[in-house]
């Protein structure tokens, strides 16, 4: 049900001709109110795509009536013309929906450094508006796919209210955020401050801890829109937990669909002195190409885990480190532990536990193995 | 000529049976004086192999009579027993050479987390000593290979003095240092302070700027030994330049032999506000898996260069960035520049220039493309 699971929202997804292969490439999500509260988080990359610059600006009001999303082009590194194109997209959506451009966010995804075909995109906004429906969430989720093999949606239901969402993303997945566009909707009756807080709390421990390939996008956007249509104002904790659950589910779907991956790796750091230490160590392990190749080869190579930990500034003593792979403590006290032949690596899920023996803090980072398919997919992407 | 190009040195390389395939795996380099000055730099990984801990300790005296090097096992993450094994190796070498163990450095390379077969290694030290020769440099260089496809040596001759060296390394190549063992020798008549300064000045701009796969080893060691046998004391600048030239040459050889690589990429950052900024940006570009895949596919994907720059804290404005690939300025002022079809990517050498337009500082980082062969080699390494 995606972004139309919550009451007060309509959506559409169409093929506007932006993608040369004719696949769906334009989505529209509309908040029909009565409220139009919204919040957003964006890439921390300093090179930001035009739609990110635009949407950050319009979000300052805490109000959104609609979101236009396109695949088939990231509109990043496209200069003043790229920004004008984003502005024109918002203007066109505002015109056909009878709202102001300052309440329309824009998200784009695809190749960097290419101008969007505005002669296709602008008419597409009108065509999408004509197909808006309370059942359009699925089509919207499909229209934002790039190298995604599946579309991603999630729904959590509260007591009389709902949070739903859609996501795209399959590569360039790294903190700050992963390369992804996410639109979440709710019919809970909440203002933009509560949305903002819940969204930041959720993304910090979900999307920000998905690190498929260490590469940070120019276009990452996560939006949360509230219609108030349920008339219910849930307690903050209850609502925040629902938002976190939807983000967690979508984040897991991103990892499972990561480009070329054959293993999903859960890197759980325990015994850290601080949560920051745990996150730093988790990221270092998750980004170690040699380890990611070893996991691909079903080799429980704990030495590469230790060498990754050794590059961090976290509190630990080398001779107190412990590492378990799929439940077998292959490294104890910085040296050889249980027999590595006991580790069963046949399944897609791989669980690495790194125990720093320095405190009680923990964090989990999600990543993938590094495969020949990843290389192939990303060396042929723009050709 | 390797480590025996300079007068006063003998070396040997033999098959001691450490490697199961019977290839050469043990090297010995001996300084016959009259001086025995030495300096060393080591991995900045906090998880250090036993031979690194040992050699750092013995180097404090500024004196080395010999270096024992083995491939076939890194002796890293091997606990107290591993350190005892390194100590026993130095003791055995000291015994057969008639010196003290405190003047014997030890270097090991191979798989992490496995104890060395000391029943093979210790007799091997005696066997290597029996074959020490002024022409043994080549054999020593061969004996330290792991996944290297070629052995690496280099020599620079001054006015009556010489600097020569050998290196191993083909993967896990990243700053701090690359995964490599390097022994440099000279017959210049210099003390350990001058050697230390020249070595640090050289490695900072050579090995420390080789970043093949972003992975930092537990065993990196670069040693410089001076015999004084030429009787010549060169000026510091002249000597330092020779050490830098040998390090640069060996560093280039490491990059050209990097595991699975099909392209050698020179990332030159110009227009930086500071050298630190230039190095940070260069490393970020060199470590971007998506860009490395694109280069493998001969795709001049400058968008991935910009997204890598955007993750750094260097001084720059996104709309002032310029990027050239193989001489074509494909990105100007943060957007589309010259026609990317003009970029000729057919050759192994690829030259990326990133102009931050923020100052006059520069730095060059050397890296490789990311290939299916790299994945294959590193997923099958320990099996």
C-alpha cells in the first residue's frame, strides 16, 4: 500500500519518457489534508543535487502538499539550469494541483551530470496528476526504481492511524544517507516539529546505518508527510517507534536489493565504550573491501575484521578483541579462537559480532559482500 | 640488484617450506658494516603483527645488523605465542650471524591469524645464512612475494654511494602504509637520525599515498639500513632525494602489480587550500568503489568524482569544482564541461585531475580500478 496506506494521500506512477527504455519514471504523491505538515532529512554530501537544494529550502516552512519524484536522471552537478529545471517541475506540479510551488518537494535519481529532458518531464507531471489515486502507492514505488530489482514499500498500523512509505535504492548506499529516495506518509494528526524529531530519531539508527558500498550520494532524500486525516494524535514514543519500524523495514529491503550482492551482512559491534565508537568500528568493518570479498567467498576471515577495527580511534586493546561469525567465536582475545571450520557460511545472511571489551555500548551496521556482479553493474552503468 | 646494490650488504632468499607450494618464502638481509645504522616506519594500524611490535622495539637503538623476512604467514593476531615465535626467529638469526637479537628486525607477510611453522622457519634461517651473497638481492626480493606477480627492486646511484631496495605488496594497499614489506639499503655513511628523517620524508609522499583498496595492513614495514661502506657522506637533500626516488619507484611497482587491477589511476588534486585538504580529497576519490568500477569500464564518470569530493571537509565550493580525466575537462564549475566522448580510456594509465579552486596546494594519490579479478583473488585468498 506504500504511501497511500495512510488516509489523506493519493499517488501515481507513470512512464513519462525520461527513461529511454520506456519504463515508469515519474511519481507524484499528494497530501490532501486536512493538515499538510512535513519534515525531511537529506544527504550530508556537500555536492548536493538541485532537487535536494530545492527541497531543503521548501521544507523550512514545515509544509508540503506534494512530492514529485523522477528516476532516469539525478539532476546533480547540472548547474543553474538544473536548479531552474527543478523549480519549473515544482511550479508545474503546483499549477496542476492548485497549490504553491513552495509546498512541492522534488526528488530525482539516476545518472549525475546530465540535464533532465524537461520536454518529457513537465507534460508527465500533468499526466501523473490525472492518474492520482488512493490506490496509486504501488505504482509510485515502481516509478522511482533505477537499478532496483524490486520496488520497496512498508506499512505499520497504529491505533487508528498508519505510517506507510516507499523507497528506492540499490547502490551508492552509505551513511548520510544511503542513495535513496524515501517518501513516508501518515494520517496521524501531528505538526512538523514532531515529524522532524521522529524522522531524525528513526533515520539515525536505520538508513544512516546502511552502508552497502561506502559511497555517499548527492541526492538522498527522506520525506515524512502528515495529513491528519485520521484525526488521531498518537503519543510521541508510539509514533516514533512506528516511523522507526517503517524506516528499518525499508532499509533492510535496500540492503537485500543492493547491486550485485550475494550476502547480507549484519555487523554488530558490542562492548564499545560509546555508541560513537561502536558506529565507527561497524562502518570500518562494513567498508573493508577485502573482508567483503572474503565473505563473498564464504571465508570467515576474522583477520580482516581485526585489521579493519585497528584503523579506528575507538577505545579497545588489540589483545582483548573478540569476533564471532555466524555464532562461532573465531577470534578470542585478539588471536585464534574456535575452529573456523565450524562457521556455516552457506546462507545469504551473515552475522558478524565484534566485541571491543571496552564498555556496554552497541551499534549495528548493515552491509553486503563485494562481488564481480557489483563491479560489472557499476562499470557498465552509464553506458 | 635490490638490497645488495649498495656496498656492505649480503642477502639470500630460499624456500624454507613455510609455503605449502614450495615457493621461496624466507629472505635474509645482512649489513656487514662498518656502520649498522638503521631507521624504520611501520603500519599505523593499531592491530599490529608480532614482527611489527618486535621490530619497532629493536629499532629504538637506531642499529640493525640483519633483517629476516618471511612470506607464507603474517604472524598477526597470534597472541603471545606469535610474539615468542618472532623473538625466537631473531635469536636464531643472531646466533648464526654472530650478533645480538636486539639488532635483528623481523618482517612477516601472508594470512592473518595463523601461527608460523617454526619447525620450518628456524632451520630456514640457518640455511639462508649459508647462502648469503653480494648477489643475493634478487633472490631475497623473490622470497618475500605473496600474491605479487613480479618481484620489485629499485636502485638509485649517487656520487660514490648507492640506495637500493626491494618491496613486496599487491593488495591491502592503503595509507599507513600500504601492505608491504620494504627493505632499503645504502652504503652512504650516515647515522640513524639522518636515515630516520630521510625515510619519513620519503614515505610520507610515496608509500603513504599509494591507496589500492583502502585496506590497511597489520604488517607494513619499511626499513632503511646504512653500512657506511662507501665512506661517502652525501648532503642531506641529495640523499633524501635518492631515498624518495627509490620509494617512489617501488610504490609505482606496487600499484602496477595490485591484485586484479587493469587500470593504474593517478589522482592529482590541485588548487587545494592546504596539502592536507589535497590528500583528504585524493584519498576520498581513490577509495570510491563506484568510481573505481566506472574506470574499469572505461567510463569517465566525473559525477562519481564530485560525489567523492563532496564527502570531505576540504575547502571548496561545489560550483567551482573542475575535473579532468585523461586531459579532458569533463567537469567545469561543478557541472558539465567538455564532451566526455573525447576522453580516451583505452590505456592502462588513467589520470584524474580534481581542481578545488581554493588555493595552490597539491597532492597525488595512486590507486587502481576495482575489478571482478580483485573480487575473485580476495574471495579465494585463504582457501
